[in-house]
């Protein structure tokens, strides 16, 4: 290959390649990593491989900048975890962390330089309203004003609407199971809660196998492919870490997924980790997981879709069909999540809302007005004097 | 021998902007700018003439483009999109605001992406080897004062960003045009007829906006950091007397922090760097209405440079 | 009531003349301290202390009479420090 177009995937697979990149290659890598939310992760890799002093300074400024932001998030997350654990301890409940915050609290290297947008926690369904009340009294309030959104979350999703802390501004997602109750697969949250693991006093994460299965389920059923590459990298990191450090991990992984009725997403996770990042997975485990494999025809179609959708979201990585592939995966993930009669109104409503937004603002929803130069998110507390 | 952007004629610059783009280095950052909008070419030609022209660069920090979203819109509702890395972080703006949109977008690139400095929203100038840092909210007369000081021989480091090195606390220059609004435009053109202005953008969300060219000397020294000297909080008050009053340091800390883009993000390091800045500076409040008196006051202050 | 500052907080204090700024690395807050809060923090950084003893200590440092108004003021200062997660009470 004279021109490497997929710098990001290559260096994620083999970080030692970072040393060989030319400046123009860095010039493509940095925007790819920025789009995939992986700039900070990239810097963590640079640090882990002791490359700070040998790599060119200009691109490293970008990775460093994102890394500093992720370091700040770690501190903030630790503080939020402390506050949440106080709140749940007052109810005699464990604080069970999911996803990014769980990786941070478990000290996993995959959390190094990773950004997260909110904190996810798991509580027993019967305690949901008690937890919500306690959180409310401690300043966490619903961030969804729209009554439809509120109902959608409560009736059909596995979460209550996202909460936002009134003074600290942090976002919190409270889950009572790891898939919506209307989904095709029905993992039993009680089984998952029975296996949680304490990482600090009163603070828990899922067990290593459950953490991997949950991460797989999240990526391959929730339709959240915007950060597909980051999520597959999480899986890669989790598999590497637990495969090395957790006795009996590989042995338990597939049977547990079968027990939880989640062997399909686990199959995809293992399959695509190996395909995209060359993850080292024992052949026996791969073979075992094939019971979650779709039929051969479907399997070929899925390969095409996933491989496209998981590429970094950047024009230098686009192949024809990428947009369509992403959309099909989105529809598929909604199909797996909700009965069809419900799916249609929801998708059309989403589309309709978007159209209205387009009409009034003439743009997509993620844009802002040109910002006033303004100090952002600085937290001052003045002492009453 | 270095070629300057002013050595290109407008047509050449336009074709550069329409083609591979104009590569621009300002302070520690590099941009690649592409646009087919004539006002963008005119503005860059007028205001960045003293900057070096690079036929190409191996790596750019910020790849930006300003163009109409679609062919159709060009005729119906002439609006512009700002693309950063092929994405559009802002709502489109009318074509008449093109040049201001470019400068605002360039500022945004720095304020959201570069956290390896402590960044304040502030004007920074230098005299006698010391930096004058003036953090201020919009509307405080910071840019007017900054323009006047530059026109009277102070070296401009930035009208918008104080970049403070985390290693040695020095102010890093990022010398770009000064943004003037509404009444200040006339005030400055009357203050000094040698001031060079870019395209006027009318009726923006900030009113009328025009950018003023930095002087040749400031652009030439755009790579030399400066030791901090004075931290001054300016306030334009119509009809007010010129007053420079000392300010106690801990409130200066809080007020400067309030104008920071990333103080919180830097955590304990932000606190340390800000403390060192405050300790290194004499801190003042400054209120003024007369620009000549203001310049005189700062010239006197500059004589206190150690 | 025993008051203490959790070890993990590693508070940073910076004084300029008579005034003191506090940075709380764990919460990310920056605070301008009231003069009577400063001896509370410097004393508790040495180790935990009973509330009554702490108030006496502050009065001694600041050269104040321990009267009703001082006690009321210290109540306010201490509850403020607890509320902002700078000092913990057991």
C-alpha cells in the first residue's frame, strides 16, 4: 500500500507503528481519531509505549489536549462516584457502575484517555423509585422536558430519563436492566446483580464476563454506532485484560452469555474484535461462540454492514454505502429492541422531530450558534464573607 | 527567502483558497483555509499580508473551509457553512458576515481544542520585555484599548487568547487581527488614520464587526514568548476619568479564572499556573474613556518593568 | 463530633497577604476562604479533632473571645465546610 488510508485502525492494532508515521499520515490520523473520540486514547497508547519524546510535537499537541480533558473527566467521575455511593449507601444499596465509569473505577488500561459522556448505574427494578427519590433530593433532576420522551424512556427503555445534577452539571443514566424489557433477548438482571464485584467500599462493577457481555450487547443492540470504533476498542481492551488477568475468564465467557440469553451479541463482539483489531481470542472460545452466529447469508451481509459502520467516521475512511450501512444497523438495533408496532411510531417520530428542527433552525440538531468567547464550565464557589 | 502573503496578488490568493487552500501559521498553530467566497480572500489579503506564505505543509492543526452549503442555497438564501474537518459545528451565517465568521471559527479552534496551555479570554501586549494581560468579558472595551496600544508601539501578542505555558508561565503569542465592534471602529479610525481594516460585516449577532491588521513587528515576533508583567482588568465607562487602581491578588485570581476557557479542565495544574501568573504580575483595575490618556497611563506603567 | 479532612482530598492552600484561596482537587472547586475557615483547615490537615477543641483552637489563633456570637459564627463556618465537602463530620 503506497498510501495508508486507515491509519487509525492500523495504529490501534499495532501501536508500535506510531513510530513509523510520516507527518502527512499524522495529518490524516488526528482528524480520524478526533471523530472517533479516540484522541485521548491515542495519547494513552503513546504514553504506554514510551513514545512521547520520539514522536513529532505538533500532532502530539492534539492527543495531549484530549488526554488532559480525559484526565479531568476521571477526577470528576471519581467525585461523582463518591457522591452516588453516599446516596445509595443511605438506602443500603450497592452502587453498581456500568460502562466507562466502571472501567475507570476498575483501573482498566482501556479507560486511560477515554472520554465518557455520562455515568451509568444499575439498580434493582423494585428499588427504582426509591433510588430516584433519593437522587432527586440530592440534586439529580430529569433532563428531558418533553412528555413523549419521558414516557418513551419509562415505558419502553431500560432506563429512566437521563438525570442531570443541578449544581455540578453531571449526567447520570439509571438502568434497571441491561436491555429494554421489550427486547427480543431477555437477560435476567437478578442474575447479573448476583455476580457484581466490589472495586472500592460500596462501589461495584459487573463481573468480568458480564462486563464484556454487557459491552457487546450495548454496541451490537443499541444502535449506537457513532462511536462504534471506540466501543469495539473497549471490547478489545476488556478481552485482553481479563484474558490475561482473570483466571477462568475464557472458560466462563460463552456459557455465561448463553445463560443470559446474549450469545448473539457476544458472537458479534468476538468476531469483529478479531476481524478489526486482531484480538487474541482462544480458538475454542470462538468455536463455542458460533452458536450465536446468524445463518451464513445473513452473516455475510452483516460483515459488510458492520465493517463499514465501525470504521472511523471521517471522509478519509468512507467507502460507498457507509451512510446506508449505518442506517440499516440503526434500524436493525431498534428492531431487536422493540416490537415492530412500537418501532414504527418511534422512528417516524424521531424523523419528524428532526424535520421540525430542520425547518426552524435550518440545520441539524448538533450545531450551536457561533459561540461568544466565554469561560466554559469553570466552577467557582464563593465563600460567604 | 521567505515569501509573504502580500506578495501574492488577490487573484493568486483566490485561486489558492479555491484550490489546495491557504496555509497559514500563527503563533504555535497552523491552519489550512479553503473558501470560494471573495470577501474571505480580500480579508486575508488585507490582514495577513505580513504572514509567511507556505505553498504546502506536511501537517496542519486546523483544516477549515467556508462555503455555501449547497448550490441551490447560493442563489436563494446566500448563507455560509463553517467546516472544521468536514464537520459543521455552527449554524450557517449570511454571506455578508463571511470574514467575521472565518475569524470567529479560527478562535473557536483554539479555545476548544488546545488544552496544553492555560487559556484566558484576554488581550495580550508587550512592552519593555513584559506582557500586559487584559482579561475581560465582551463589551469592556478591551479590544479598543488593545488596538490603541498596538498603534502606539506596543507589540501585539493576541486580542483574544492569553495562552500561558504550563512549563514556564510565559505568554505565547498568537498574533492575529484585532476584532473591533460598532462604535470602536470609528473611534480607532479617528485615533490613528494608519489603521488597516478588513471587510466590514454588518448586523452580526455582535453588531457591526471589522478586523484590524496587526503591525509588521508584532507578526515578525509571533514566535517569541513573553514573561508576564501586569494583569489589568479594563473597563470602558463613557465620560469616566482615567483610573488605574491596584487590585488585591486573590480577587484578581478569581476574576481572571472567570475569563478562562480551561481553568477547571486543567485541575490542580490550572490552579498552580494561575497562582504563578498572579504572583508574577502587578494586578490593577483600569477604567477609561479617553484613549490618549489610557495609552499614556500604560506607557508609564511599562516603565516599571523590572 | 469528630471533624476531619479525608486524606484523599489533598487540599491546596495559597495565601496572598491576609487572604487564602483553596483548591479542592477532588471536587475541582476553587474557594476564597473566610479568615476563620483557614485555621480550621490547617489544624485538621494535621489530624482529626473534636469540634469543641477545634473551635477553641481557632479562637486562640485569631485571638477571639469564645462567646455566643463567635460560637454561632463557627457553627456557620463549619457547616459550610462540611456542606462543600472540605471537612467531614462523624
